[in-house]
C-alpha cells in the first residue's frame, strides 16, 4: 500500500488595499505581510531583506511532522494586485505545467461534469476501501470519508 505524504504549501496571498501598499513600513513590505512573516512564519531579518529584494524565501513551518509537512514559500513581486487577481480568475490557465495534472474550475453549483477528468492512482483507490477516520493513507477529512 502506498503511503501518501501530504505537503501543505503555505501560500500567502494578502489582498492589501492601495493605501496599505503605499504605507509600507521600514521593512519595505505591507504591514499585514510584515506582521505575518515575522510573527507566524518567523522569517529572520536576512530572509525578510531577501524577500523585499525580490528573492525567493522558503521555510519549513512548525507542524506535527508525524501528520504533515508545511512549507512557506514566497517571492515579492512589485506589481499591481489587480494583475494577480486577473490571473487567478483564469485558474485553468494559471495552474498549468508538469506539476498540475488537471486544473478545473468547479461550478458555483458543482456537477459531476466538474470532476470528469479526475483520475486517482490505483493504490489510492484501494486505500479508500479501508479508510477510517484517523486511519487513512489518503488525506481526507471525516466529512469526505
């Protein structure tokens, strides 16, 4: 049986207002982002400088490693928020490439057709037959089981 290890990518998208973007603190980052990366992610001063300079920053987050792996990753891109929102609204084009087998927008009222391209590997299908809350190789919540 294949054990599936889930990795949660902590992706930070802060929709700051124009005013917040203009009122950057001394770090050069919007205040809400500065607070998040300092208090929650706990980036060092050097990592915050690298982020502010447009460089990539990654950091393992504190989680129960027996259950999951969580990684924060960010690159500061000095561009209008509107452009990011426009890209996300076209999610099927935004998420493409080798890492994405299928990206499909789910209807406002989901239908079976929304999942027509979903394919599960055979080991996962076999694991689903014996899944129980708290004992499942495929990461699902109680409601999904």
